[in-house]
């Protein structure tokens, strides 16, 4: 029987960590250890260890703040499992997560894998709207995986795993953040390992709790995408450019409306209606759907702006990414 090492970096999130631990304690599949790596937090989660020690095998570590990627690498060095699993501290697992995962791995024999995320019924309306924007085909272009993309899926660290053999051959996460997880996924694929999406192994992912934090998050995603395109040019695709094209097109339409006619805004209004109805079908709530429209525009505009800024600095001006965007690197950068 496989043993799993679950590795979770934590930074000032004891309340969310408690919810994650509670979901791990309820797992039907029990053969796993949890390595909780406190990444230099001021608000520690150490007090939770005794509370859950009787139902979860927990190893707790406190280290200086070096970022989530390095904290996951630290955890892997201490892990004893055959497979390493990674979750964010703001995730909650269904009771059958590990059971479903283990069953799928026995059937499909994957070396590395990832699962999707969903919005739990307890999430706020804003969280559900953001979840829609982060998972909808109309805002992400389907890059998060689908039925026809099971073997092209790029695992993300909020719900990701791979065998110990993968770690020994490929190594761990790089020091860019965000972006350390697609970088590792690309390196795993390039090494010839079998990677796939396990749809049954989903998590409830809270993500950002308000639109202000969400803007900053998607902006960072746009910035690092240019860096990832530079590091992995063979993985470039049109879908990564679409948010920037959407942003530029929106600006052109708005200017055109002032100069020509308000009818110029028709494509944008069509997009609003499309998002409104699609999200209404998925969320069954008009209020959430209205918020989903705002979240979708934040997703596209924030990502698009970050991409354009990074593209100008790195591709147009020819600057080194670590010098042009030092805040996106922890430590020495790309290994």
C-alpha cells in the first residue's frame, strides 16, 4: 500500500489551517503523514498539533520565511512517503479525497498529477464568484484541464502530487513566486514522466476572500507568465496572451465609444451577458453571477496588465527577470 506525505506550507493562517486539519482528520484513507511547514509566521499554527495529534500523524516545522516553494522543498526532505502531496492552507478536502486518489493511481499509474478545485457551499458569495472566474473556460481558456486534456494538465500546488522518484530526478520547486508550480510541472513533463489530471481528487479552495486581494493575485500571475514563457519557450501558447489582448481591445472599444458611438461597446456587453448567464447556470444565484462578472473582468484585466508590464520589461527592454522584477523571487531565483 502506498504511503502519502502531505506537505503544507503555512504563513499566518492558523484558522484556515485548522479547517484543513479537520478535513484531513476525516479522511477515510488513513495511510498518510502531514508535514506542516510554518514559513516564518507571526501567527503560528503550532497550537493545533496537539488538538489533531490523535487522528493525524503530524510533523510540525518552523523555519524562517523563504517562500512557499522553498518550504515545500524543506518538507520533501523530511518526508517518508512514496508520494508527496501538496495543498495550500486555505484548502479543504472531501472525506473521500485520498481514497479516490489512491484508487485512480492504481488504475492509471501516474508519476505526477493534479486535481481540480471547487467552491464549497459555505464559501462567501465573493469567494464563489472568484472561483467561477478562476475556473471558467471564458476567463482561463480551459488551461486548467478538461476531459480532452487529461494528459496535458499542468498540476498546481494547491492540489498537486508526484512520486518520490520524480523528486529525486527533477528536484523541487524553484524560488519564483507565484509560478513555482507550473515551472516544476514543465520540468516534470520534460523529464518524461507521465502527468495527468485526476478529476475525482478535487479540493475546496477558498482563494482570495475579497476583490482587492484578488486583483493583486491575478496581476502577479500575469507577470510571472512572461518569465515562464522565457524559461520554457516550447510551452508558450496563444491562450496566455488573450487577457492582454482583451485588455487592449477593451481600451480600444471604450475610446471608440467616445469618438464614434456607444454601439462600439457591443462586444463588451455581449461578454458581460455571456458570463452572467454561464455563471448563473453554474452557481444558481443571480447575485453571485453579478459578482462573477466583476471577478471575470478583474481576472482578465489584472492578468493582462501584469503580462504587458512584464513583457515590456523583459522582452522589449531586454532586462533580466530577476533584476527587473526582484519581488517575484525568493532567494537566488531559478535553480
